[in-house]
C-alpha cells in the first residue's frame, strides 16, 4: 500500500505500508514525478514507513535506483521508521546509496519535525505535524 500527495505548499507526503510489490513502487514513482512536476519548484518530502517491513530485494533495489537519480528539486526528505533493526538497516542503506545529503532517516517524530521544520513555512509545519500525528496514530 502506498499514498503520495501534496496538500500544502511544497511538502510532498508519502505513506508506505507492507506488503509493497515492485509494480506498486513503479506506480509510486510515477505519482511522485507527477506531483513534483506540478509543483515546479523545490520540494520537501516526508515519508511514513511505520507500517512497512523489510522490502523484498527487487523492491529495495528499485528504491535505490529511484533515489539515486538526480534530484535537483529536492531540498530535504525525512523518512520516519520504527525500531526494527533489520528494516532500519535496509532503509538506511537505501538512503546512504542515494548519495543525497538532504535525505535522513528518523525514529523519533519530534526530531523529524524539527529538521524539516527548519525549511518549511508555518502552514507547511502545521501540515507536517498533522501528517506525523496521523502516522503515529496508525502504529
């Protein structure tokens, strides 16, 4: 399961839950490309992975390829994960291999909001808080 949307400003929101098939990753890529193209400016992303588990190898490799592409419009993206050691290692590997300093993994929602909040306006910060509250409520 996945969902990608842009509700306020330049904040791009993504939710991913397991299971996630390779076809879904490809669909997600298309949706994100459409959102980013419509924004026509730099964006800030937030990704809720609290309901996701270890990805199958083809899915992880596709995510690495997706994130490794040039991202000229990306300011920052934060990934919220739970405390699963194996999944955390996988996500951190995906992010590390993306070679973009504006991508970080967080286990603590407050730290995520603080880091993204540095580059968001007041309306975007309020929407981010709502997104994170919704994510935590689904745990």
